[in-house]
């Protein structure tokens, strides 16, 4: 729902999901029985007035978010741990969380060559309720031990207890047109979290309008990711344990970007980047025979790469677009390839409107092979090329749209890498050739 009147806007939404599967399994053991349900409610009220006072543009937003997840999981299959669990290792965790946010910002354009933006706000996150039943407890070394049946452990040994956190922030930004065709944007934001402290993150952007059809940008930014409640506070769990001493992940990035549009029918972009991540949050496997992993600030990573893209309206009826990406990332702990991600990727798509109301598009996505992370001795994951094609038709002047698609047209056997240490040793298969039909009606 989206309602606006004058300077006010109210938005609200609900999403309900039922029977969500577990993918590769919560403990990397395939789980054909497990599922979860989820409900999400969101709402925000915004006041925005671009003529609040002379040269002042003011925005205020009050937001609310509520999420609940109820899960029934078979962590390890029937017969696991030498037959100690004839029905499998079962855990049913439920989580209920609320979030509230107040954001205030103002934009001042009264200076001749400067545009100033200031802002402040506060966030409150409350993991207000948890509930869990399970048929095991953790014995020595973190090995599951049978309880004899499903037991409510919400008070005695839950996977996580209720927690809350606040984040108060303030930021300042200046857009400075210091010379003809040149602009410098500089900003800084400070956040203070109640659980791990403060973090300061600056950003810079130097923009040069080199020609009427060419723009160049030099960008620098520092950003962070706060640890989640699960990464900080998970307990009594045979899969993932929290660490209340975590610091936020940080990343520093430098980019040089070009945007070129010599004609209305052709546009190209090119971007070079370099980044460094520090204090990366990873779940590090605990010493054997434990089956769990504990969240740690584990090392740093450095990478560089480039991205190029184009869009060409070759004729009024045919458009071709594509992009190429290259990246090389190094795990600084081992001075080896960070693994899991491809160094090269190419995407190409053509759209042909061959008759009134009819269109046909075909796209190909080529992904290079991927190396493993340090210590993972499995062979590299092979490259793949997947081609999809779709025929679309709009029925007359009605609102009815029909489409038929074939995905993975040539039925390639493609895989994505599974994480080390190889609990799913043969990686994650992508779908083979599949067929889709779609009907949509606009009114």
C-alpha cells in the first residue's frame, strides 16, 4: 500500500511465506523434511518538503519492521551419529524481531557553489522473543547427544536469547562545484552501536564532465557491515555459534569510472576498482570432533578488477546489450586466491521486436571457472555457459501479456561452488533445461 497527500507519504506492506525449503540443509546435510514459515510487516511515514524554508529541503521518516520465522529442521538425517538419532537430529528454532528507525535530513542550497546535506537518526533493533524445541543437547566437543524426544528448551538451552541494540548516527556531505565542469562531493558518517561501539566512514567523489558525451569519476568510499544477532549471540548450536566480541567488517574501495554516450542509440561504461576488506566475519570450524563453527573476525582480503558495459539500439526494433567483469581477489592470510568467485564473466542479450505486440529475447551468461579457498584441495569448479530465450506477446490492445521461456536452453551441467571444508563435496548443481509459461494482466 502506498498513499500520499501533500508533503506526506504512507507506505505499508506484508509478505507471508509458507513451506520454505532448506536448500542444502541448515547443517549442510540434505533435509527433505525441513521447512520454515515467515511473516514480514513493514511501514514507514515520510514527510518531505523541498521548500521548507528558503533554500532548505527537509525530509523526515519514521519506519517500522516486524519479522517472525518459525522453522522445523532436520539438521542431520535419520540414523546419524551411529544410530543415536533414529528420527534424525531435529531442531525447531523460532525467532521474532522488531525494528524501529527515525531518519532526519536536510539539504541546503543557499551557497553559490556548495550544496550541503546534513542528517541524523536512530535505529532500534529488538530480538524480543525466541522459542525452540529439539531432540538433542550438545555433549563434549559439541557433539549432539539425544534427549529422548522433542523438548522445549526455550528457557534452559535456547539457540539464542533475546537481545536488542541501538545505532545512533550523524552525517555531513558537501557538493562543491569548484571549477567549470568539475565537482567534488565529500561526506562522512559516524555510527555508534550499543553493542560494539563506533565506526566512522568517509566518502569522496571527483567528477569531471570531460566532454558533452564523456563523464569521468574518481571515487573513494569506506563502508562497514555490522555483525548480526546470530553472529554475535548464537549459543547451544551444533552448526553456528556466536561471538559477542566481534567487530564490524570494513571495506575501503577506490574506483575510476567513465560514462560515454556519443549518440542517443549507444552508451558505454567502464570502471576500474581496487578494494581491501578487513575484519571479515566468517564462521570458522571449531576443532574436531565438534560439528560447529564460531563467528570470528578472520583476516583480510584485497582485490582489483574492472567492469565494462554497453547498450546499443541497433535499429528501432533490435537492441543489443552486454557486460564484462574481471576481478582478482587475494586472501591476505595465505596470499592465495580468495576462491569461490569467477575472475571473468560475460553477459550478452539481444531483444528483437519483430512484429507489433511480439518480441523475442535471448541471453547468454558465461562464467569462468572458480578456484577453491586455501586448504580446500578439491579440483577447481569448471566454467559454464547458460543460454535462456523468451518469446513475449501482448494480446491486441488489452492488458494481457503472455510469455514462454526456455532456461538453460542447451541443458548445460553447471555447478556453483560449495563452501570448504567440502561438507557437500560435489558442489551445488544449477537447474537443467526448464520451461516456463507466464500470463500477466495489467488493468
